[in-house]
């Protein structure tokens, strides 16, 4: 995704820049630098942005009959484990930990 594409997506979106940044787990400053072209958008962040704005699903394991909301439901026990792992690794929230894991997967998987 280019800075120009991102700027158009943000301007066309009903949420503001801060809300969008929060939704995808980045800071408002980061999205601002991307929009100005001061910082390159990584391959994994591009995939997350395309998923957020266009609903493009980079995961072949999710069929067209299912949506992401059915894929990311965790049991209470799973959520406790995720929370512990997030805390151990210094993340502020379990959501931040999950987002970092997805980005890591996308960065290291050349098929997506």
C-alpha cells in the first residue's frame, strides 16, 4: 500500500485517523508518518491495512463461508494463556500480543 492509497482510505473511512490506528494496533503517529511517506509501510502492515479497509483476507485457511469473527474466538482458558504470554513479553494488552503474532506470521510467510 502506498502513502497515497492509505491517505485516500483514511479520508474515505468513517472513523478518524486515531480510531483507525487504534483498531489495527499502531499509534496515530505511525499512521501519520505512513500517510506522509516518511516511513515505509511493511509487507505485513500492508496486509493488515488491506484487510481492515477492503476486507481482503490473506489467510487461505479461512473459507469464503466463514468470517474472521468466527475464527478469533477464544475460550476463557485460552484467553488467560494469551494474557499471561502478553504480560511476559511486555505487551500492554493481549490484543497487542495477538496483532504482533499475526504480523510476525505474515512477515515470515512468503505465500501471503
